[in-house]
């Protein structure tokens, strides 16, 4: 985009120099009218460039927010998992079921064998 603008400026200055050297009158309006479509095209490209940059920045902010939320959710998961592991230990389960009248066995279970 900038290369085209630089090229246009070089052409403009070259034509102006040539007109001055040859003694002709240099009409800037005519030059502008001839290149109006190109200038409008460059302006449109600049607008698209700015819009694309803003879109990319907004996406980056959203990605950063989502990453922050992901970190928070990961910590919540790890906390819940550690609480579950603690509560599922045999001693903790025994403490929780004691008010229900259940007690832990002190001897191993006996195997029942049906005749063979």
C-alpha cells in the first residue's frame, strides 16, 4: 500500500519537474482527477487495514480473557479434586458414616465357599 503511494508521489514529482523544465503549465487538478480512483483505492485499503488491526486486537483481548478464565477453572478443578481425594480416604469415610451407626470392620471379610 505504501509502495504504491510512494510510486504515485514519484510519478507526480517527475511529471511536475518535466512540466517545469519544458515550460509547460502543470495542472495539478488534471493529475488528481486522473489518479482519483487509485487514491480512493488506497484510502479504502487504509480503512481495511485499520479495521483488521482493531479486529485482531479485540480477538487477542478475548483470547487473554479466556486464558485467564481457563486458569481460574483449572484451579477450581484442582481444589475440588483434592477435596474429593481427602474426603474419599478410608478414615474420612469412617468419620462420616459413624453418625449413621456404621462401623469399620476390624477383621477381614470371610470367604463363603459353596460345595464343590
